[in-house]
């Protein structure tokens, strides 16, 4: 990646109405110099992938607390691949994804990393910057 700002799409797929985690992470990313595009609640996988394409993001972040992650995340990954979103774009997930077998399956499907409950925002920020070979602004 060049010197341009990292662009991160934060999405809340499905019927999950809990926003606190997504907003806290979005604010931490923004404070570190990342441009964050927040799609809001109740997004379909199709809406998320379309927004990622339109916004030309480097990362897609999926925040799910509804328990539908084993359906919604693979669908986002499938649509991303079908729409030419390449391996230079990263998909991250967070929320209530805690079972080791589900984490392994989602990573096998194409999720770069999963940040479960209580993950420090600094860990998320540092991870993103490590993937792109940059340093956080703060």
C-alpha cells in the first residue's frame, strides 16, 4: 500500500442492534489515523460488499453479536470474492465469536483475524498497521 490513509469499512451485518463495540473500535481506528466508513445497523452482506467496493476500502470489519456470524461472514466473503475484492483487502471480525472451531472455520474461509469480547482496541489498531507495514499516528 502507498502513503494514502488506510480506509476501513465498519459494518454491522444482520439484525444485530448492538453498536457500542463497533463504535468504540471505529473511534480508536479514527484516532490512530485510519479513515473509517461506518455503514450503520442492519446491513445485508450485499450492502456491505457494495459499500466496500464504492468506498475502495483496505479493510472490511464485521461486528456481530447476534450469533449469526457463521452465516453472515461466509456470505460476505463469498460476495467479496465474486466481486473481485482481492487478497490485498482484509476482512476482520469481532463480537461474540468465541468458539475455537468457529474461529478456525472463519479464518479458513478468509477472515484475516477475529477479535473477541474484551479485545483491547490498541491490539486491533496495532494489528491493522502491522498488516500494511505502517505505524499508527498516535
